[in-house]
C-alpha cells in the first residue's frame, strides 16, 4: 500500500511540475539551467525519504526541461515523439521558446 501511494504521489508531483513549467511565460538560459538543478535537488531530497529510486518517475519532467534546449526545427518531431504530454503543455513550451528567440 505504501509503495502504491508513493508511486501515485510521484506521478502527481511530476504532472504538477510539468504543468507549472509549461506555464512559464519568460525564461532565459540561466532559468532553464536552474530548472534542471531544482529537479536534481528534488530527486536527491526525495531519495533521503524513500527506498525506491524516484528518478524514473520524474524522468518525464527532465525530458520536458531538456526540450527547452532543442533547435526550433525539432519541436514538431519532439511533440509527435512524446504523446505523454498534453497539447497545452507542448503549446506552452513552444510559446516560451518562441519568445526567447
């Protein structure tokens, strides 16, 4: 039961982080780097409390953050290759990257 609750909790954390990241309106290179750093700090912190490896459950968040670094021409391919993200999340990602150019 505890493992199942932890699994659901991690899924909710991942979904909430992705939703929040997809709503960012302005962000520079430093901000994107801090997103990755914050995620690593969260993963390391959670590892102190639970026995299971939390990184696989938060891989979706890491993949989403890495998408900020893609070349403009790759976003359509990336969106098709990642159906696990909702349309509004992908649109938010693309809108943010478009304002950074």
